[in-house]
C-alpha cells in the first residue's frame, strides 16, 4: 500500500476496472448512453443524468 492506503495496480484492478469524468452532453450521451432528452432537459450534472448512468 502507498501512503494514501491505495493498493498497487494489480490489487486495485480487483475492484475498480475503469471510470469516466464527463461534463459535456455529447460525451455523456456517446460514452455513457445517457439520453439526449434527459441531458437537454436537466443538464449533464443533474440527478436525472446520474440516474441514467447507474
């Protein structure tokens, strides 16, 4: 473990395979399949958009 408590790459990959940091509507729609209707109505950082990503 490093000084922050995180394991090495091989240990971390056992429980975390990937992640996304997305703020724009086109990226959330294309990469995460969030509907454009939700994004246009509520914005990319809304609870509705988060629900679609879950």
